[in-house]
């Protein structure tokens, strides 16, 4: 998984090279291994049993059974991320989902809204299910109200800085399982976009992969 806006003069992790035999394509995770294609083919739901050999406890006893992959984190081999507190919340062993979504994602939206209001001079709000997603926040309450969620009220005042960050925010939103597909890349996009908007205080607590 890639596709975000990559800022100049920064290094990005590239394609996530998952462990064998799942590193080659999306199919092996989502449609089953060769020996059980008949059982799992076309469901597109990954099996937790595939993850057990490397991520045993996180899969066997998930904190949220409805979302059994959220506790997964890279192991301690070279390039692993145990012991790295990416979002600065004091927890360096939580699943990558929890490094990304509770703090870094809303943190970027807050910086987008701060920048739009103070630098552009027109408030912005985001609705993940209504095109074009970013709207003028006419009453400044930080959310897209029903009377604001229409194409004519779409936010059309982006400068280059705001557009890059808004694009990366949308990339993260539209791949809610990006923490599995390429978690370190998602963290890099969030970090770099937040910093570029002037969010130095926010990123001071973060660690960029």
C-alpha cells in the first residue's frame, strides 16, 4: 500500500514486505492460501489463523474481538517496532491501529482545520461519506452539518500546503486497514503532513519511522 503524497527530501518505507508466504500479493491474505482456496476463495476476509504463528497472543486474545487484527504489531526482529511509541501516548507495545487512529489521525485533522481557519481564512470540516468530503465549515463548529454537506459548499480554497495534507488525510481515511497494509507508511504520511501544516508541537511527541 502506497499512494500518499510524499514530501520532497524525505525517505518513505516503500511497499510493506510482509512475511512469507503472504508477502507477494493481497490474494494470499484475503483469499486464502493455495491449500485452502476452496474454503476461503472469494470471501475476501483474511483468516486469523494465518497470523497466529507470528502474532499469536494479539490474535488469540484480541482486545476487540470484532476487529481481531488491531492488536497486531511488528515483532522484535530487525526492523520491528516493539518499543517504539509512535504517537507519544506512553504505550510502546499497543497494536499499530492504536498508534495511528486515536491520536495521529484526529491530530492531522485538527492541524488541517487550524491551518484553514488561520492561514486560508475559511474554516474547513470533513465528512468521510459525502463527496467532496471537505466542506466549508460556515458556522465554525468543526463538523459538517446537514446544510453544509452539499457540492456547492465543497471546500475550494486549498493552497498547496493544505491540499497535500488533505490528500494524505483522505488516503488514510479511505484505507481504514492501512495499519495492516503498510502501517509505517501511514504513520509517515500523518507525521509529515502534520509537520508541514506547522504542527511542530504535535509532532514533537511523535516518532517517525
